[in-house]
C-alpha cells in the first residue's frame, strides 16, 4: 500500500500550456509525461481552450469544484458532439486523441483526471458518497482511492482526509483487490480500478511505487 498527501503532489503547466495540473500520483514512479502507465491528477481550468493531445491514452474526468465544463468534440464538423460535466455528473471517459475544446459553464473549475496507457492497462473510475462500501475488484491489480471531501476509513485501519490518496494492490497473483471503506457524512470519494493487460506478465513491475 502507498499513501500520498498534499506535500507529495507537484504542480506544473498543462502539456499545451493552457492551464495547470497537480500530479497526485504516477506509475511507474518518476515516469515522464511520455512514458507513464497511469497518471492521476487534478487540473485548474480558468479559461476556455483545447485539451492536450495524448496518443494511445484513455482518460476519465470528473468535476471536483466549480459549475462545470462543456466539452465539444470535433468542433465545427458535422460530427460535433457536446458533453456537459458538473459535480453531479458521473466520470466522463474519452480518448486522449479526441479533438476536444472545453468551455467553462460559469467560472473556474477543478477536475480530477485519470489517464492510462491503452496498450498496457484499462481503468474504471467511480464516485462514492457517505456510508459503507465494499470494493471487490476481482480483475484489478491496483485500486486508487482519492478522498475529495470529508474523511474515510479503510478496513486496514488506514484513514483518509480530504485531498489524500491511497494505492492498494493485490496481495497474491490473480487475487484481485478487496477493501472496505467507511466514509463519514458529507464525504466524497473517487475509486479507480486498474487492470493490466497481458497479466501476469506485467505483475513483476506492479510494486515499483512501493
């Protein structure tokens, strides 16, 4: 298990220079923007503009603060699509190659963004509120739990305060990841399951962040 707090995060400009991003965790540890397997970050979006282009990357996006975003894909073409994202929306999944232009609904927003390399792993992001939750990720080798608001307790006695992140890994090959989460009232958590392709061949490198 690995835990990160605010002192572990690092903030940097967007890849396209249009905003700033705070990297919460990256795998393998120390990987650059061109070589990561997965990367979890928050971003502050203060103006309308295009998303950075990430080839062969799958992305999931959730709005943490602010009114939200309208994502326009293939703007100006006959295939143009619009997706509105607010704090109440489910995480939105899309391809890093998509031509996306983001428009603020009403002022600055902060979002949560998980990116995974398509030829190495797959991911699934879900949002949890207050209460007791049993996560049984049978096909996952790693599970990330991010506490956005409030406080939560994991069955292994790990506590999470707002802004903290924990990585759980399967203990034995093909055992999956199980965890019990107790989230206090008014809490908001994001749980992200990561499943590696060509498993168990990838398994030898899973513990590089420990």
